C-alpha cells in the first residue's frame, strides 16, 4: 500500500510513498476518516513519494481545510513538482517559499 498512518507522540503522520494515484483515493479517504479526529494534529511525510496525481492533491487540499494545522515535512521533489504544476503551493504549503 502506498500510504500509511502512524501515531507519533502528540500527532498522527500520513506517509505517502511510491506512486499514490486515483486508484488509491478511495482507500486513502476511508483510512483517513477512520483514523482522524477533529482535534488531531496531522503531519504528512512525502519523502518516499515518487509520483502523485491531481486527485490525491485535491484530497490533501480538502484535508487541509478540515485540519488547518496539517503540516508537510521535507516534501519530496515529486510532491513539490506536482503541487506547483497544479498551482496549489499556497493552498497546501502556505507561504513557504523554501519548500
């Protein structure tokens, strides 16, 4: 599976690895709904991500709206490239220019 959700101290971490595409969207959405609570701190780890499509970026954007404290740590080049191609840098990463 190209994603997992792990508990780390005071937050949960969504790890995306390999290729995460529309084929994974329903399973990812269901897993997120099952694991997350309103007050959950959530981080996204894309270091192992090689490919991501627009559908998953849209899911992450929706997640960002539901969890404003959502954070992305050390985003992969593949993730940043996809975010920029879709014009979602500000929406997903905020005003960070160094990412």
